[in-house]
């Protein structure tokens, strides 16, 4: 018998959405993903239905061929990599 989780930890939520834990924390901080705090240590828990409604980074960012467009807006990690002083010369190309 397979049981389906209704509540997820940060790690489980990240795995379920196929994003990093950092993205889960960011979505929570921005108010785009509701989190529930439990226990004295205030651990975060997420409901499955909220995760299913969470915005996906790739929504609306696919080419007609189905490929993901790589933009700084679609991937905050890429934005940090692309926006730095060492690569400023490439910004003018």
C-alpha cells in the first residue's frame, strides 16, 4: 500500500517541485508559497495542495520547440552568475 504525503518538509517540498531548498525559502519569504510552522523549533511544513499551486520557475518560459529559455528572470542562480564584475565586458556584446 502506497501512502501519499499530505505534509512536506523543506527538503521534501524542494524534491517534489524539483527546485532547490533555496527556492523554497525564497517562495515562502515572498509569500508565494504558504508555510506552516510547527514545534518549538518552528520547522516549516508545506501542504501538498499549496505545492501543487506553487509557481514553477519554467512556466511560460518555453520556446515553441519545448526548450526552456535561459534568462536571468527565469533562474535567479543564473542571474547571480551573469551579473558580476568579472563578466561585465560581456554585457556590452
